[in-house]
C-alpha cells in the first residue's frame, strides 16, 4: 500500500516528470529556483556552490522556509483560536520526531511554536534549545515542550515532570500510576512543593481512521497508541487521574494519523474528544482546560499529489468544529493545540544525489526500464521501503536537452536490497548521464530522522542555506564516527 495515491504504472510518458519549482511551489523549498546557468538554486546559493561545501548525498534545508512555516503555524493557531472570538487560545507544537536538532528546535521556538517530543533524547534536545532561546532557568518550567509515546518508563515520566513540560501525554492506566509515583518522589526530593501536582494529558484512541498508511494511521482501535474512548477505558483513565491527589488532568490528546489530506477525520475526532471531555466533567466535575488534536497534515511528494490544505484551512476547520461542538454540549471552550511535523519541515528540504550508474532492463517486447543508481538510498530515505512512499526527482545540475526526450526511470540506491528504491517511477531526461545531480524534493520530514547505517553507509549531513550563506544543521557522519562506537 502506498501512502500517496499515484497510479503510476500506466501513466503516459511525460506525466511522471518532476514539476519545476515554479510549476509546483508547494513541493519545493520556497527559495528554490533555476539559476541563470540552468542549475537549481536554493537559499540564494547555486548548486555548484552548495555542493562545493556539501558533497552528495546531502540534505539541503532552506532555513527561511522552515522559519516561515513555523511562523505560519503559530500565527494561524493564535488567530483562529483568539480569545476575543469566543475561543480560548491556540498553539502549535512542532513534532520533533520529523527532524530534530537544537538548531531546528531553536528556529521553531523562536517562531512561536512549542516542541512535541517522543523520546528522552528528543526531550533533552528540546530542553537544550529552550534554554538557548529563553535563557537560564527556563527549563524548570518547560511549558512549551511535550512528551508522548507508549510504554514510558518511570524515569522518562519523572524527567518530564521535573521540567514541568506543558504536555505530558499519558498513554495507559499504568502510566497514570507511574506519574503519581514520580510526583511523590519529586515532592520528597523538594523539587515540587508538598501540594504541587503534576499536570498531565491523556492520549485517546478515538477510532477515527485517517492518513496514508496503516503504519502511520493511529486513531483506530487495534494498535499500540492511546486509550480507547469507545470501550470506556479512556474515561476510566481520566477518572484515575482526577482521583490521584498528585495529578491534575490538564487535557486530552488525540493524534489520528499522518499524511492526511482532508479535514474530515480531524473534525470527527474533535467531536469525540469534546464528548469525552463533557463526560469526564459530568462524572468528576473537572472540565479539561486543553485539547491537543495532534499532527498529521499531509504534503505533496510528487506532481501527481494534490496541493494539500494549508495550515490556515485546517486551523479554521478545527476552530469551527470546536466552537459548534462546545455549543452543542453547553461546555466552555478549551485551549486547542496541534502538533504538525511533516508540514513544517517536509517541503523545506531536498536531497541531492549524484547519478553513479545507468542500466536499461528489458521488460518484454518493446518495453524497458532505465534503472538509475544514485549515491544514497534506503539508508537516507527509508520511507519508500517502509511504506511504499512515492517521491519524484528532478535533474538539478543543468537544464535537459529537449531533443533528448524523456525516459521512464526508476531511481535506486546502492544498498544490498532490491527494495532499495528512491523513486519508483519518474520520467527523466533522455540525456541523463553518470555524474548528473538529481534533487528529490520534500525529504525534510522522516528522512534524516529515520536514516540508518545499513551496509555501513555513513548518514548524510543536512546543510542549511539562507540568504546566500550555508552551514551544517548536522555534519555528515564519518567512518571514524562509526569506528569510535566499536567495542573490543
Ligand atoms: C507523528 C506524530 C505527530 C506529527 O505527525 P505529522 O504527520 O508529522 O504532522 C504529532 N503528534 C504525535 C503524537 C505523533 O505521533
């Protein structure tokens, strides 16, 4: 199953070409364009300049684009949930698992987003960035950070409570018990005042099924995340939080999936979350302050994908659903937060590869396919192998010769797996040659963050470009880095 809907096999030659940046701006970093020499340019730097400092394979992140996307998310949530319009405030937390370094975290924090983390190390990176942005002492009240995830340990929950993260999202009844214990420990250690409580949220399984692929759609019932609303388990867990003298039930959390291209699933989830909030209030007297509606807004990866809804469109739909839902239930309006990852960082980044080999494979009478090998693959982009994800690739170092026509190609990596596909189907210039550079757009989310060392490939670096300048967000891994980890 593909997480995009491109029916590529019978597409006429020409339909699967990569759109140029001016044809589909949503697919590319906002500063990407063809320079006077015909080569791609990003962040005011020509391809040759970029590659002189950052040889392929490499991710190139347009920092101005990242900044603008983070600022947009903060602004649309603040505007749509502006208290004067009868709402109660809105915020956007960047889902750090899409791609997190302290530089990325500082950038999104500076533009008004919080940061949602999914592990102890992601949380540590968020805390380091918060310290750098907000100054000394801020990390004892890390209200702009969140921690979620299933199977959290006492140690993980304790770290989050110690720093008083704004969104500690509990994922099971057992975690409710662990959080209460962590607060008792923090009180005993003098970190918390004797009557201070730990502020927690509860992750709901709403039964809403949305998103591109079974592995990334998370709202339906039979899976590892969340606590079921339908079975009553969620109400029970929330009652347990309210009953625990160590805890405060700050809010409810729902994340229905990823790569979602419509509003319907989100709106449906809002109804279920608000209904449960109402039921909790009826049974305990506590009306939760906040609901977190998770991430999941999709992006385009190829020219066949539709232009996705904008953050403003989604925020407006959510605000409408929250307003009418609360009116129907007769409840006060909660604060509302979202946790976008892919839509913040995905389109800001392209991967540059060098073509290292060309091979034509005969498929039958009159049919053949060009296999284009590049100097990367499933170690820097696992998504095609993991989800069957579709990407596209553009000749980046020059304009093609129009007389050479097009050829249907499959771009493959250099790993020892036949499933090591970078782009399954793409129409590339007929004069493509070894040494040419291909740009694969929309690799900023779940690209470098899922990178691995299969075949002992060193993980590529992520270069930032902005205003004609360039540096490293992450340096490329070296062989020495890998050897340093070996034991005796
Ligand atoms: C993955 C995830 C997100 C971000 O999802 P995107 O599709 O990248 O926007 C947000 N919240 C939670 C809980 C997640 O697991």
